[in-house]
């Protein structure tokens, strides 16, 4: 293992001010607050309503907060990696817009498209760049403006998703703080169960793709639910076993926030008491790449230097995995 690891030295978050409640959704589709809360745990989600703003604007707000909290001059940041499926445009990358909007002018950057595993994958890529010894300070952003790809007449998807972003600072460290081990997976056969089929090179935008609602996220919820539970459970088990750890050794589990019942099932199968499991889905819904950094932000004051933490996510692709890390502050 490299003597250099990538410690998380700060977290910044941003959610837009407008809120879409379950009661609001009752006026839009045939659903009700009781169904949504009991089936998903979601009470409300934040929505970026300003039509002139995009994912990079939320990412930039999270990064600005992060720079202030960590007392970092933007010129010191060497790279920005942004996990997102709702980049401002197909190209150029959203990470570059975040760099521009935050004054990180010495930074290169790129996006990672791994759906709900976007932050987890980006964090692993950023850490590997630091472990290589070539970089000392990298920002990893996870953020999505899911409202831009949601069909608000489809009750199977519109009740779940929300908008938001979070960012972490990664810094070179020689005390073993940061990622200890990861198990990351993908399986392209999952494409039929969770996707947005329009707008790419397979189905470029036409009047027909718009009429067929191909520019909206489509999900076969039951299959994704089952695969999410088994996927996150297996990779977490694997990462624990190969590091000779048990659930007792872990201080915090930070699961992707897609459905409270998924989170509870994973925790149950792994013997993690819910007090150790970060959960804020009630307030934000599923913000795709935003969920894990938003959790880290909300629980930041409870984390302590040296805590062993598991991050785990599952999303479209399918993509999934678990990362074991040592918290740095
Ligand atoms: O973040 C990326 C990964 N995504 C996920 O992990 C999401 C995984 N899936 C889920 O979270 C759940 O499958 C959903 C929340 C999407 C759906 O919950 P479910 O318990 O799997 O419901 P279901 O699709 O099995 O539907 C059960 C019933 C159906 O009615 P019938 O056929 O039993 O009469 C649906 O038509 O609930 C109905 N239904 C609704 N009823 C009220 C579906 N959506 C709604 C709704 N309001 N919004």
C-alpha cells in the first residue's frame, strides 16, 4: 500500500431553498403522504427552481462553503472531480464550470458518470490520484439536479428524487487517514432497470424522443430495490471480511439514500444498529450523487478523528460498492 493516503479534511454542502413536500406531490400525481413516507421514508425534497441554474451552481456553492471551512485558497486546488448524471451539458464537464465559478483556476477537472454511485466512484478516483504521490489537494463533488430529468406525471419516480450537492476536500496524509480499502462493482446488464435513454449517441434528441419521454429517468423500482439491498450488503461484507473487521469495529455507515427500507434492510443484514447508520432521506429524498456528501455534512459534528466509516452506494448501470475509510478530523 502507498504510504500516502487521501484524508477527507472538510465537507461542504448545498441544497436549493425551494422545497417540494409530499402534500405538494398529492396535487400533481395520484399518491399520498402516507404511501410515500411508509414506502420510502421521504417527507420532502429540495428543488432547484431557478431555470438559469444547473448542477454546477449547486456544486459551486458546496465548494465555496468547503473552501471557507477548510481555509483553503482556491489556487491551491489541483483537481476537481464531479460525480453527476445531470451535468450542465453533455459536454463540457460540469467540474470545469465548478472550477470557474469558485476561482479554482489552477485545477483540472472531469466528471464521473456512475449514477447513484457517482460520489463513491469519484472519491475513489480522487484518492487514487493523491495516493500516486502526484497530487496533494483534490476536491470531490457529488451533485445532481434530478428535477431536470424527472417526469412529474410519473408517480413511480417523481416522489423519490431531489436536488442537492456536497463536496469533500482530499489532502495527502501519511498517518493512514482516508481510504483503507474498497470493493467497487458494475454490471451493464442493469441498463434496462434504471436509465435515461434519450440525449446520448444512441438516441439523440428528436421530436420523437421528447414525445416518447426518453429524456426522463426511467426505473423499474422493485428490481432496483432488490439488487440495491444485495449489492450493498455483499460489497460491505467483503470489505469488512478482507480487513478482518466486524460490524462492531465500524463507527458509522453512510449509505446512499434511495429508500429508507433499503437502508434498514442493508443495516439489518449486516448487523449494524440503526444508531450507526447515517440517514437524512426524509429531508432531501434521493439526490443521486449528492446523498453521501450531504450525509457527511449533516453528521459532521458527530464524526471523530480515527472513526472507521463505511460508505456504500448502489445505482444505475448497475454500479455499486463499499469503501472503508478512517475519518481524519
Ligand atoms: O438511487 C438509485 C437506485 N434507486 C433505488 O434504489 C430505488 C429502488 N426502488 C424503490 O425505492 C421502490 O421500488 C419504489 C419506492 C420506487 C417503489 O416502492 P415499492 O414498494 O417497490 O412499490 P411497487 O413499485 O412495488 O408498487 C406497489 C404499489 C403498486 O400498486 P399495485 O400494483 O400493488 O396496485 C404501485 O402502482 O404501489 C403503487 N405505487 C404508488 N402508490 C401511491 C407506486 N408508486 C406509488 C406512489 N403513490 N407514488
